[in-house]
C-alpha cells in the first residue's frame, strides 16, 4: 500500500480492504460524489490525523460519538480538531444533559465502525436513524472536509456541500449546526 499519496476515488485493487470500506466507496460512487483518498497506517491519535490532513489539505476534523446518560440518544459530532470539546457547552445547545462518550459496542451497532474510525460515513449504516448528526459551524466553512471511509487506514477529502446535499439525504439523515467555542 502506498502511504500518504493522494489518489482520485476508490482503490483500483480491493484486496485486503474491509467490506465496510468498500461499501463506502460504492455509495459515494453511486451518488456521483467526487472524492480523493489517501491510504495510511491506522490513525489512532490527533497527531496521526494532522499528518493525514496535511496531505489531504483539509480542515482537521474530530468526530466524536456521544450519548446521553440513559443511552436513549446518540450523537455524532463533527468539529474542528483544534477546538476543545466541552460537554456542558454542547449539552446546552442540544438540550441533552449528561453527555458522555458512547461505548464501542454502540459504535459498532449503530455505525458499523470501530474505535479510531468514527466518521460521518458511518451514518450510511444507521438505517433506523438512531444517531443525530451535529456539525460545528466551522466545519462547513471550508472548501473541503476530511473523513474516514469507515476504517482508520484510509482518509477521504470531499466538498462539504456534497456531504450535506447528496450524502446525508441518501442515507436518510439530517444534521444540526452547533457553535462550539471550546474555552
């Protein structure tokens, strides 16, 4: 595998790729969404993501999978990587007290994603609409947004408008814009 090189679209060879990753490319291709891709070692930290995002030339984005205390509401939050996440700040905006990070089992159940690979692309697997997408307003201001294709060994670059106007309607999800200061 060639690392940290930008490629147009899906890999030419699907050998060794996970089925959840290939489903992501299938959906993006079917929707006519243009994307660029880079393959890399597993990205487990924000430092790893910084190197990848420098190749993609996109806003470094944190994706957090959250839930309320009762585990009756689940949220996927997309926010700039440099902002600090403050649960109190987000809770007040969405009217959900006692937010915490959801369990890996819930991530797998609802998004078919493992820890380290949280991505908006996982919403394609949430057919029951159990997860609400929250997007910090700053994520939508850039020309491009980066995300994983449901695995943390590849990363994608696409236009936010394609994500909002094409991808989300196709997977039956809306989104709520939030304003996070992180101070």
